[in-house]
C-alpha cells in the first residue's frame, strides 16, 4: 500500500513525478516516454501544423498583402454578415436553452426523456442535410417558398435562410450544458425562494442564474464558435451572392477557388483567431466550473 | 388528467417554458425535418431506389462510409494513446495539449479544409516529403481520410478521458499483485472497463465523419466515382435543381446517422447498467 500512495502523491505533483521509482500501476519509463512522444507528435502534426499553416499562408506575401485583403468590401460584408448571424442565432438559442432546461430540470412530467432526445437531433443531422431541410421548406419547390415569394419575402439565398440554418446547427448547445447541471442542482433553493415570496422571474434571476452562469457562458461560447464557423448548412441556403449572402467561411471558399490564396487565408486567419479565443475562454470557464464544484464539495464537508 | 401528466410543483413557469420549448423545437427542428420525409415520400419506390443505387451515388456512399470507418479507427487507436497520456502522465505542456485537443471543434471546417490542403498538396509543408515516395494525399481518398481523422479526434479523446480518470487504481494493483504484467493488466483489466467509452467515442467520430463536408471538399478534389463524398453529391444535385434526388440521398444519410445514434445510446445504457451492477 505504501508504494501505491507514494505514486498517487507523485502523480498529483508534476515536479516530483519522475524522481519516484516505478510502482506496479505505472508503465516502464520507455513505455511512458513512448506514449508521451506519440501524443505530442500526433497532436502537433494533426492540430498545431494546420493552425500554423493558416497564418503562414496568410502572411506569405507580407503584412501589406495581408492587410489589403481586408480592404475588399466583400470581405467586410462577409464579416458583418457573420457577426449579424451569430448575434441573432446565439441569443435565440440561449433563450430556448434556458426555457428548455427550466421545464426539464425543475419539473417532472411525462415524455421528458423523449423531449431531451428530440433536442439533441440537430447534432445527428449532417451540415448539408441541415441546410437542405430549409430548402425543402422555403425554396421555390418547397412548401412555403412560392407563397412567400408572392409576398416578396425571400428566405433561401438570403439572410433569413442563413440565420435559420445557423440556428438549427447550434440549437442544442446551450440546452445541453444547462439540463444536466440544473437537474443535478435540484429545486430546493428555488422552492425556498418562492416560499419566501419571490416571483418566478426574481427566483430565476437571483437564485438560478448565479448557479448556472458558467455553464450558460460555456454553452454560449461553443454555440458562438459554431455559428460563426458553420460552412455546410449555410453553403446550401446561401446562394453565394458576393457582398450579400456570403458569410466568412463561404467567402474563404470563394477566394480559395479563385486561387486568391493570400486573401482566403487572411479571412481564414480571423476565423482561426476566433477558434483560439474560443479555446482559451472555454478552458478558463472549465476551470471556473471545476472550482465551483470543489468549493461546493468543501462546503458540504464542512456542514 | 393534468395531474397525471405532470407532478405538482410550487415553482412557476412550467406552462410557459414547456410551451415555448415545444413551439421552438417544432418550428426549428421537427417541421423542417419532417419536410425531408414528406418530400422523399413524393418519389415512387422505384424512383427512390434508382436514385440511391445509381453507381455514382453508391461510389460516394462507399467512399464516405469507408473513409469514415478508417478515420474513426485511427482515432480510436491514437485517441486512446492521447487520452491515456493526458490523464496518467504529468509533463511540461500537458495542459496546453489538453486544451488544443478541442481545436477541430473550434476551428471552422472550411479553415481546416484549406489548411490541410495547403499542407498536404504537392508543394506543401508535409506533402513535399511524401511526393518522392509516390504518396499523394491531397485530392485522393487518403486526403479525405486524413481530414476526417482531424475532425473526429476530439470525440474519442473527450469520451475516453472521464472513463480513464474514473479507473480504479486498486484493481490494477490487485492485478499486479496477482502476478499480471503491465500488458496483461492493460488488456484484461483496463480495456474491458473503458471499452464502452472507447466504442462511444469511436461511434461519435464515425457519425461526425459521415456527415462532414467543409473540411473534406477542399482536400478531396471532388472527382465523380473517385473522391466525391455523399454530402457533396447532395449539393451538386441541388445545383442541378434535382431536389428529389438530393432528398433521397439525404434520407439515406439521415437514417444511417439515426441508426448510429441509437447504437451510441444503447452502448451508454449498457455501460450505465454495467456500472451500476458493479458498484
């Protein structure tokens, strides 16, 4: 038992990890270093190299050419459209996620597990099919397309279609983060607030929201990254009209297919920066959530 | 009757939130998805069959499912090594590597696509060293597999990590004390416990790869019969205004991902039951 506890302490403390002699549940040093080597090589080759390539290609002809790519009005229009799409899709799914998590986590009713499965559906639908189903509804051969066209409303090959497809692909993110967390937290605190005379909105804002804020933020970060980066679904419904219905990823595609590589990678570098910011924020929020869990555990032990 | 559908609670807002959830879910997800089923029902059985068994379509299914299967297998092997290393060992840069595993989730697929194409093309950073060996990656099925491996990696690692963290070291010690060497402990004690997580990760990576579009279209070259994936075929049918044809192919893909999803749920249910049975 002595060796086992030693290994446990050692692995918890990075500094002393390699000074400890081998215990029965550790691999031999050569196996350990081989595995670390494989991991570092595989992740560098597969993840770091592509990321580095985006920036290397973007700056291939120097900073001037890079910056010139953003003077193109079509690039600016694409950036604006991407921001607009995310600004509509993310709050829409945020409201839905909170509403869905409230009724699912705080109440017992029949058909709940079916409802949870239905919310997860968009994750099982491939991006291209996600775009296609909106074509079937609002396209000229679709159910509502001709009716809307008579009234001068265009959904497909226009901004509303792009927003709808984006909402679809980011649909479950917030709900999925909130539901398990709120189920775990139970209803005791909210019941206490209501019995002390708080209104429903007050209960939510003062009691529930502080408990779920990090998970909420986590869901928002993930859905924002997907909303800004979605390609397949948006590609189907956009129509690729320059300066009008091209989001940033679609603009990257057009520039790339025109062999305008510097400009394509320049716009792509902004999306890569977004991805890096997403990873950093996500990691920070994960640490916060872990801290909250440990604090809650410590509090429980004290009482 | 109302009482039977919902257990009584003092908390407010049930009607409002459930109503909104159902309305939003129906408008955004259920109604559009049902359009796919109704639209394909407009096709006669013979038309549907001839569309989905057209040689070009069958070639794209074979490519999509084959490349996805290989990519998910590569991810199961390397993803296991990555998850094991990140959970068990402490080394400089571990937290950074751990954070960067999610890059394929965070990086827009179109960006991954052009970056991978740039690296593995004839004059690219890695492609130039493969070229003399006669290994062509860009614009071949190999490139497609590579892109699908890229986007599937986080699924395996992130599903395995919690399972490996929960592993009971004492069981491993017991195995060692009873005379098992490290390899035997690994294959007889560790693998059986984490197998459901590994299979779930594999299935998730596989499912994601089947529907993947953005990261593949650039590196695949999109040659009919050779490097044309099913998602792309749907898009080209749509561009030819063949909505019915696109719908038929989409339905096949949708049903196969639902089957996979059901398999994943079954696995998790099985793993959960086994877990409870043990403790």
